[in-house]
């Protein structure tokens, strides 16, 4: 099911002229990573940094 959704989104993006897609998921989310890899996505070494600004 997830692969079908990704394929549908990719086709929609192609029709709109999008040339690349970047996906952010947690490193420990192995199921999502495996699914994206099955759809030919490639992991890179990019890191996301976050800071919470509590009230």
C-alpha cells in the first residue's frame, strides 16, 4: 500500500514539473527506510537539527 501511495505522489509531482524529492524520516524508522529504498530512494548523510523554544 505504501509503495502505491509513493508512486502516485511521484507521478503527481512529475506532472507538476518536480525534478527531485527529498524525504525526511527518523534513522530508527527502518520500515519507512526500507519502503523508500524499494522505491529507489537513496540515503545520504544529511542531518536535521531541531531546537525547541519552550514558552
